[in-house]
């Protein structure tokens, strides 16, 4: 019999822990969104005085950091099989699956300002960065190029996820793509191409679209691999520096929340 079971039989509250608090916070966010999470609601869900939770999370920003860490802990970037291109694809699809499993958490991973210095962020939010850097350096890229590639890869992946999670359908009962997406409202003289793409937009498949984008990204990276290795796919390489696509502010991926109060 564990301590929590014994406590239940004695009519006392179960022991609380950071893991239980974060798991409960994630459940609330999954159900009600980030705005639905508050210290009061979390305390109610746990059957505890909200003031007792400050021991485990001093403010909402720390709590959201913890939730992001819990989700990112599920992202495995240590892929044992395949070359580096297959491993990047696996990571991309794993992140997409996490985003679909926890769509309300995506803003914590993608769009929140990363106000906390890199070294002060939760370690769980930095492990994907370290893992992908290791993957790319093993493939033959220099550490600086691996960092640039990581930024490009993550920027593409985050953009894809945000785009995929957008609601495109205006009238789901319509069979005609133009009407289903509501594009018939657009003036045909101003938006002829967008209107003509209604069948393509209506047939959007997130996994297929992700693979198409990865094809383009990886094809470019393969031409920049300075020294082919056993993990590379055998293409010829020209040793040019990797292209960096970042937000101009040293964007470093999955991170932490701006500091705020409950």
C-alpha cells in the first residue's frame, strides 16, 4: 500500500507533488485552454488550498514553463535508426503528433516570447535543442551550422503547426470546395488564384504537407553538408555555410514563459 492509498483510507488528502500539479494543469489546459488555468481552478481540481501550490510554482509563468516541459519530455529526439534525414523527419512528425494531442499547449511552445535567458530555462525545454544539435554534428555539420539548421528546422516546423491548426472550413456541410471554405465571398477579380486553389486547400493533409516541406528543407541541407559521413545519404556536397532562417533575435526554440504573476 503506497502513502497516497493509506492517506485516502485515513480520510486525509493525498500527497501533492510537482508532477501531480503539472499533470493536472495540463489536463485543465487541454480542456479549457491556457486562459482557463488559474491557481484557484488548479487548487479546486487538486482539492487543495491554492496558497499551498506556491511551494511548487511561484507564479503562473513558472507553472506554464513546467507544463511545456512535461509536453516536451514526450518528444524523443534520440532516434536510433535511419540516417540524419530520416531522424529529422521522425522528430518533425513526433512534434506534430504532440501538437495535435495538446493543441492548447502549442502557444506555450511556439508563440510565447522567450524572455528568459537560455541557461535559465527549464532543462526539459532545452533537451530537444541539444539532441538535434548532436544529431546534426554527428552527420558532419559544424556546431555553428548545426545551430543555424536547428533554427531553420524549428521555424519551418512551428509555422507548419500553426498553419495546420488554423480553422479553414467555413461551412462543413457544403460539398463544393469554394463554398465549403467560404472563398466565394472573395472578389474574383482580386483573388483569382486563391479562389482557383479552393480544391487544393480543401484537400489539405497536414502529414503530407509536412513531408513536402521537409523534402525542400532537407534537399537544401544535403547540398551544404561539408563532409559526407556514414549517416549522410551520399549526395555530393559543396561545403557552403548553412542558411539561417531565424526571427532576427536569436530565436532558440522551445522555451519558457515571460515572468508574470498568478
